[in-house]
């Protein structure tokens, strides 16, 4: 059972930056997927960015957010720049591993990001 622990959320003014981190408790291979989703109040959870063989971004964050990984630390990061109030949400770390020909999905507990003046 992989545990994902997020950190780095908080309150930031519009136009500011934050960096989220997510560390996995077990080995995540470079071919496994790690990424970030978010859920705003009253809305469904949505993809922000994923990193597997290629990086994938939601249109709403392209050019502002960058996902990266340190496979030696089993950690994924999300650098968020030019933040907007509509980026306010709980951000969840996600990992999907392939073991014994089966996909296993894991979620972190979430970290709050609030963009407000």
C-alpha cells in the first residue's frame, strides 16, 4: 500500500507562486504515473497535471504550472506560477503503479491552495 504525503499548500496572492511536493512511501518507477488533481468547492475533481512517459496538463494551467519528478526520492512536484483565484482548490497527489500486470491507484490526503488578495 503506497502512501502519498503532500506539502506546500497555503495562501498566496494573485500572481504569486507556490510549489507543491508529494512523497511516496514506496518505490515509484519512472514508468509509473504520478500527478496532481484538484477539487474546488462545489466542483468535481479535475486533472491538473500528470507525469509518466510524457507530461500532460490541463488547458487551464498550461504555461503556468510545471510538473517534475525526482525518481531517486519517489517525489513529484508541482510548480505553480501566475496563480489566479480560480486555482483555489484542494490539490491531491495521485500515483498509479503497474504491478503484476494490474494498475493500482493511490491518492494523497490533499493540501489546500488558496489564491486571494
